[in-house]
C-alpha cells in the first residue's frame, strides 16, 4: 500500500475460483453456488482488518471465475508488481494441481512477490 501511494499507483485485490471438476477428475466436493457478493464482502472485510478502513477503501476488488493463473497474469499486465498468496501445498497435491504462484512467477510481465499463508 505504501509503495502504491509513493508511486501514485492503484492496489487491486483479485479473488479467483475455478471448479476442480472441470479437469476430468473427481476432485473434492465444492459448493457449486459460489456467491460473488459474499466473496466480495469477505474480501473487503479482510482488507479492512489488515489495512484499516481508509486504506481498504482505496483498493479495487475483483471477483472472477476462471483459471487462477490466467486471471492473475491478465491482472498483472501493466502492473508494477504482483503479490500472490501461496498455501504452500507440496508433494502430490502440487504435482496433481500445479502451483498458481509458481506458474505466475514464471510468466508474469512484472516482478512477483509470493506471500505464504501464516496458518502453516
């Protein structure tokens, strides 16, 4: 946020989801009714909790259905930097599903910062 303020930039938060069944394997059960408004509200609340109300209010939010890596790469076009989260999946899960953060870091047109989850 400070960096964006220093360069007169904009911060955009992107939430992306894709249903795993589209890959032809029987993935975990998921709620087929992803509520975009609820997702946007949760994102806004998390931004407010982390950044405070004033800073969170200046963040543009996007809730998108699609391939996470593709959506993030598209969002990164023209950006100064892309910050992505990583759940830190390893082993079999990474081999089966791939790593969005890994793919994005190799293909983005701007520098990428990968932030690991604190829940680990």
